[in-house]
């Protein structure tokens, strides 16, 4: 199942006109701030501001330099789209991104619980089959001429 965050992320990443090197995935921080700003169509100072307010937080080198991943750049593009095309302010964008992350976490939890439920159902079926296999299947002769009538014993009610 693809989440809403993943769908816009895929759309934004589809706009990239380059391929990442082998062994580098979308989450690997490889782009310095000037390259990331160019790829996102923003000024480097804008990226620094977004990092300060916690909107897009890139990875850091040992010397504290920022390194952006392809996913970070896609997120920067989404922030720009929400801001410019949709007219959402930065605090609104931050809230939208937080909610999308929360939805993604809930979807992941649902998937975990669904897998857990399926495993429990399989275990129940397995145990049930084991119990049924252990039943004795002896033939018991029954006299077809006799009838057994069951009547509950009267209980004293006060």
C-alpha cells in the first residue's frame, strides 16, 4: 500500500533529471546545500531556514555540514509547492507534513497488526486441525429401537 507521503514523494522524485549512483538510495545524504538548493529550485538560505525551523532536516557530516538526500529534495519541492501553489504558510506546511508522517506511521501499524492477526488466525486453524485429528473415530453401536429423552432436573427456585 502506498501512503500519501510516498505518492507525492514519487511524483516529486520523478522530476529528477539524474540517476543516483549505484548503492546510493533515496535516503542517502549526498548533496551539499548548493546542489540541493539548485535541484529544489530554491536559494541555499531558504534551505538553512527550513532546517532551523525543523521543516526539512538534512543529514550532517562530521564537520556539521549539511548533506541532503534525494528524499529531502523531494520534500523541499513539496514544501515549495504547498507554499507557492496552495498558499499554505510554513507552520501550516509543518503541520501537514507532521500529519502525513502520523498517517504513514498508523498505516505501518495497521499493516503490522494485520500480519499479526493473520498469524494468529493461522495458528488457531493449525491448532484446531490438530485437535480434530486427535479425536477418536471409533464406531459406537446404537440400538435404533431405543429412544433417549433428556429432561432437565427441576431446580428449587425461591
